[in-house]
C-alpha cells in the first residue's frame, strides 16, 4: 500500500497554470512523506510517533548499553548472570517485598519486607560471625574465614541497616576461646524495630588499648529495663572484656545494656560504667570475675545513669585499686546492689564507696563493699543501708566523724568533711548549732546557741538566745567585735551596743573608704525621743550625738568621756531644728567633765564659763565671748620695734590694729594703728599712733 498519492499533470502547453498547481501540490505531498521517515544521519525530525513493528526481523550490531533507557543485548544478560543462564525468580511474595540473600550460596534468595526507611526487615533470627581470619568485605553470615567478618564494628555496621521486626540478632565470636586483640565493640549506630541484640564472645577475649572494650553510645531501640526481658536490649555474654586505658564496659547511650553469664572484666577506669541520663547497666545473678585492675572504681554510675545488680557475685581474682571508691555514684547516678556478694583472693584498696551527689543502695551494711578505707557521702550524696539496724539508720554514713553525715552522740546530727573524729557542723535536739574548725574534737555549742570555734580551740564567735553576738575570745579579745546588752565587766562601756577591742599591743582603727564622684565617708548620729517603732521630736537640751575619748583609772573603770557633743537648742518641729556643739574637757586634778568651747546656735563662739548643756554668754552671730583670761602669743618673745606677727587687726583695712613691742616702734602699719610699748618708762614712751600708714609713729603723752 502506497503511503502517498500524486496527481497527474496532463498537457502542460494546453493548461500551463493547472499543471504548475498540480506540480506544487505533488511536491508538498512528497516533502510531507519524507518528514515522516527515520533519518540515518539523525536529521530532524527523527523520533517515532507510534509503535515500531520489526515483523520478526532482528536489530543487529547494537552497542553495549550505557544509559538507563538503552536496550539490553543477550551478551549483556549473560554477563550479568556470570556467564550462565538467568535463574528463575522465587515464587510467592507480596506487594512491597524485596529479594534478600539468605546465604552466600549463588541464587539463594527469598522475599522479605522492606521498611519505608530502606532497612531490611527480618523475617527470622539472624547471626553475624566475627573471626580472627575473617574479612570485613564478607557477608558475615557463615562461620568460616571465607565468609566471616574481621571486626565487631563491621558487624555493628551491618546490623544497623536492619529492622529487627521482633526477631533477634546475634553478633558471634566465631573462634572458640580466641583473643580479638585491639578489636573493641563500639555500638555507635542504631537499628530499627524490636528484638534483642546478643553479643556472644564464645569464650574469647576482646581487648582494647585505645578505648572501651565495649561501648554503647546509641539510643537502644525500644529498650526495656529488666534483665533478660524488654525488646531492644543489648546482651553481652560468655567471655572477657579488657581495656588497658578506659572502662571494660560503658553504656553512654539510652537504654539497657545487659551483662550476661560467664563474663570476666579487666579495666583502667571502671569495670562497669553507666554515664548520662537514661543509661542503664543491668548485671545478672551469676558470678563475674574481676581481674587485676587499677582505676577510678569497680562500678560507676555517673550523671543520672543507673547500675543494677541483683544477686550478683563479684569474684575478685586479682588485686584492684580504686581512686574514688569501689562503688562510685556521681551527680544523680544510682547504684542499686541487692543481695550482692564479693568473693575471691584479690585485695581491694581505696574507699569502699563514694556517693558524690549520687545514691548507693545495698543490703549488707557499711562494710559490704570491699575496700581499704571507709566509704563516704558528700555534696548531698546518700549511702542507703537497707538492713535497718538501729545503729545505722538508712541515711547514715558512719557513727563516728569522718567524711559525711554521722552522729556524735545521742540525739545529735553531725556533718564532717575534715577527717576522723572531727565535727565541722553539728545540730542537737536542744537548739544547738556548732560550726567547728577545731581538729580532733566533737564539741557542740551550749543550749540555744550558735557557736563558731577556731582551729586553736578558741571561741571564734557565738550567738546566744539573749541576742548577744561575740566574735573573738571574750577572756582575751583578739580583734573582738561584741554586740550585747550585758557582757563581762570591763569588756565594753556599760550600755554599749557595739565595741571594738584590739589585740594587746595593737592600735584600734575604724576606717571608712569610699570611691567615686558624689560619694563620701560619714558617721551619722541620729537621736530622738519615743521608740524605734514610733519616734517623737527631740526637745531643747537633748543630746543629739557625742564623739568621746576616755582612758582608764584602773582595770575595770573607764574615765568620763571627753569629746564633742551636739545638743538641741530648741524643741524640734518640721521648721525648727536648731543645735549647738560643745567641746567637753576634764580639768586637771578633777573628774568633772565641763564644756570649754561652745559653738552657739546663733553662729557665735563662747570660750569658757559654760555649763554642760546650757549655752550661756552667747555673743550673737559672728561674735566671740571669752570668760576668763585671754592671752595673745604668750609663748612668743616681745619683738623689738614691733612685728606684723605681734598684732591684733580690725576690719578690712590692711594692717589696721593694735601692735606691741619693746623699744620705739619701727614696724609698718596702717594709719591710725596703735603701738603699745612694753618698756616705756615715761609718759611719752608708753603709747604711739601711726600717722602716715608706714613706719612713722607719733608718741602719745599721758598726764602721769
């Protein structure tokens, strides 16, 4: 059947126009037909618009396929099949399942489910083998060197790609009793689904000189907390774990790591270590051999982690030494050892336990856990002894002082951090509190008091029920500060509320320091009538404040105070608060305290002739009143001819005043000034007046 139809042209001379149109139509038909064919050289268009039917004819000389959409040749299929014929796909299977290798045998495959995460979902239990002669490029599914893995970590890699789907997986040491040198088990990748991972050492030994022998850092999927139960747990059994640098076993993930039967442990940090909130190590009821080791402790529960041991026998076959404690619970860590025991010939040195803000609970008393020294609890830590004996309540560390809580005597509670037989803090049922720095003592305070003791058995401070505070030694004050209404006679002035007493042969100093702009150091003295709860106004004559200095006449009686006192000069109101100051002295040969100078409320100054608290002889503002003899320069020799330092000046005129001296005046003074001559022997040589404002003086002649 022709694919195109062409029209005949007819007579061109007779019908030239019709012929030309026919030729054009035929050419268009031919062009369209060519465009609908495949081009050998790829000229476009060159794509199929419908199915290509080879009618049983072959396509030959195809190249090897390189793209995903290129045709597969028979030779290519033979190559993919190892040169043999393609085997039949297993029958059965359901939607969504994938082909999975069952073993290393060729074509041994079966259908299995595939999870949405791409993990292989198990339909049966599975075992991976690790052998000393294995290779990590093997599948690990057969226990021989040709198929087994070389490292436990490669086994963890393969296991992490699985969905356990409720089935169990075993990572098995393929060689019986072999040593896997520096081949630690690091569980750092998680799998999916429920099921138990068992690590069976098959009587062998796993060592590590770089990290833990067995370390888990993952969140164990669906982990339970009970030994032997709970899907998703990890169980290690039947062998020895040894680390020369760190712990033998550490669970630093979340979930339960089960320590099964027939295990031996050797360590440089902990035999069993659980670290971090949610990390649990559960030790079974078998016998566990502890080989010779030196580390932080045998069992450690740190930072919110837990270690549980039930009916466990720790058989210590070699000497072990613990720097913290055989059992060590730190920062909310919990160690619960129920019905546990310790056997073996090994010697254990170090504290029996240390509960540092953690909890250790045992059944068997304070000496259950082996060690060369007593265990202790600090920072709120608790060692809970569940035997319930009367001598050891559940929260006690010891009945004698050491480190932690203890009971110094009946009805007393003590805290010690300084060593054997030392009480650092004590409380009794008689309202006694003691803070004690005295070595080797358990002295408590007297009834209803708080006592501080120094490290020389002296009294550092005491607070009694009478609201008395004392710092230092009352019988021999050492920089003492006392606050009291009634203290030992001679220690402070009667009625004093505060007293500072220096040590013998030392000066007493009260110093106030301030720094910065607009600040100052001040003593502020306030006095008023009434009470502190309801003060009333000060009245005329009331003492507002008093700075005084006094000595002693004997060992018990201080003298009357000398100093400066402020008095109210009127009854106080919101608009009237006058005051005057009096300087108080005691005349020689008397014990009477009198005012020598009064700074009047008017602004005047009165010297002498005053009564304490009675500001008489007020000269008024700017005035001076002197009662008694006034002497000017009594200690200076009378100058010859006068001097500018021997004069009494008046007003604002420079040099205007009264001058004195011996002999005729020669001193320069203001005009009108007077000169008194000390050695004038006649009526014309006793008194002179300055007439020029310089050194010219005119004598004044008296009648006699």
